[in-house]
């Protein structure tokens, strides 16, 4: 049995603008800005010869019937590399460290780590960018994300300046100190697919996102990213009462927080020694929620050693 693994960081988008009209999925995507987290998705692929193609996906140890994006990645590989991949039994094991479907880019990270691991397992000879492009296509076609894969490919705090897959889209990094971390309070999921297909929300996203990204490009700093992300969340109009009460108290304590797109969560990037005060606020509002602290992943997606 052949076996290889890869890791992709999870990712929070703070601001974005939709560019999904291209019929070429490689060119569809988003402009935007976000941060990659050291907590992400580790994927191990096990493959052995079999009489027929069979892909089984496990998430955190349990067989999943709903891993749509991962299964789509598998289908693309089978169609693209029929001779090499055909007649194999493939077991995909995802270990996901963040809440699923809650604005942390876990489907993109699963797709990306899977694409890298499949490429290595079957010795297909693709570059990292070519493998990442398959993950991007799967995300776009499943309507679960637009710019997540390119962000997770490169890591860091990024501004996506041109839409598209890795190798086609373009990013610039916002400098960040190594002693900074991301703090989140997550209450659960919101439907990315629902928002990407709601015309009124799309209009608000594109009008607000374009202006705020221009302002971030003029002054690309962590503080400005957080401030403009918060304005974006307010403008798009998806903040729930639960999130507003957390944001209000965080504001009063001097923390600029915002909302990941798309999840009923609050996040900020701050120096680690300032976090205890914020965590106290999260504790007061955290009934039914999950507090998550993660360092920033500056490396991006990679094969496991």
C-alpha cells in the first residue's frame, strides 16, 4: 500500500470581492484579504491496486458521506490521470483541527492537502501549483469557496490582488510580527453557498469589498486589515445579535474584531501577551461557542516530512 500525507492551513477571510463569472474555473475566484492559521487540515492518502476505482473519505476518524469537495478532487484526478490512478482503492483520512463550515476554510484546506498528497502518492509529477489548481477547481465547482485555496497555498496574511487559482491569481503579503496570533470565538456555521448565490448579498460584498481592498492596498498593515474587515462585516450585514454583543465589549476593551466570511464567529489578530484580556471577554459570551487560538501559518500548504 502506498501512503503519503500533506498539510494545508485553515484560513479566515476578512474582506473579499466575488469574481466567479468566468467559465474557466481556473480564472474564477475572488480578490480579498485574510490570514492562514497553523491549525488546519492534515490529509493522509493510502492507495492500493484494486479491481475497480474506490475512494473512501474519513474525517477525524469517521467515514464521511458528505465530503463533497474532497470527492470532487478525487474525480478530477481520476479523469486527468486515468492510467495512473485507475483501478486503485484510495482511502483519504482528513484530520481537521478547526470547526467545519464555520468560516475557517476547512473544505479548501482538505481539497488542497488531498491534491498534494494524491500527486505524491501516485508520483504524477505535477508542481505544487498544478496540484493546488485542482483543489481550486473543486472548490469553485462545488461553490464552497473562491479564494481560499490560493491563500492557503502561500500562507501568511495575504491580499489577493488578482482572482484565480494558484499560478493565475496573485497575492501580496501583509507583514506581521512572529509574536502575533489569531484568536476566535466560533458559534457555528453559515452557508457559503447560500451567500455566494444571494444576489443582494453579492452586490453588497462586491461594492464594499472593492473599496475596502483599495484602502488596504494603500496601507497594508495588520491593524488596517482588522479595521477594514470589521467595516466589511458591518457593510455586508451578516452580523448576528450574538456576534454584536461580543464585538461591542471587545471594542470597549480596545480590541478590533471582525467576522470570518462565512461563519458565526468573531476573530482578531493580536500580540500574544494581549490575548488574556480578550479571552476573558470570549469566556463571558462563549456559552455554546468554542474559543480557538492559533499562531499564523507563514509557510502555506506542504507535504508531510
